[in-house]
C-alpha cells in the first residue's frame, strides 16, 4: 500500500517479518519532501522495528524505530550523503550519520542535533 507517491508501507516494515507497528505518517511526509527535492529514489534500510528485532541487532530499547518515528536511509557515497544531508537538515531536527546510512527521526523525547555513529 502506497503511503505517498514514492513510498509504500512495505519499505518501512520490520525486517524480521513480524508486521509490527505503523510508520508515523508525519515522518513519511517529510521523507517524501526530501525525495521530491533530490529527484531520485531513497532506499529505506530500516524503518519500524519490533522490540525483539531491535534487541537482536544490538539497538537500545529506547530506539525511535520501535515507536515508528525513525528510519535509516541507505547512503554509502560521499556525494549522495552531501545531497541528502542538504535536504535532511531542512526537514529533520535529529539526524545520525553512519558510513552506510543516515538516520532521521521525529522523536520529541530526545535531544535535537546531528550525531555520528
């Protein structure tokens, strides 16, 4: 099922296949704005996570992914990272940079800023 013109619900599903949770529509709308601005697809590496899957990958029980308000967007090239970051900072107040992805979330219970994994 498509959530926006460019994103469907399967892209955000827990990777363990459990079908847990729903991705927050406000998050998807922000991602859609970025997708339109950069005019190319974005690969969602991780969206919603059930607690079991989240623990299995060594993530914290307070992860924003569990609440359906965070995604990791695949990104390994410097030029792609620059383009994505230029747009992400316009739409998100919490951004994490990893060598293989960029994390964005809309978690109001956490401090705003840019962090590095």
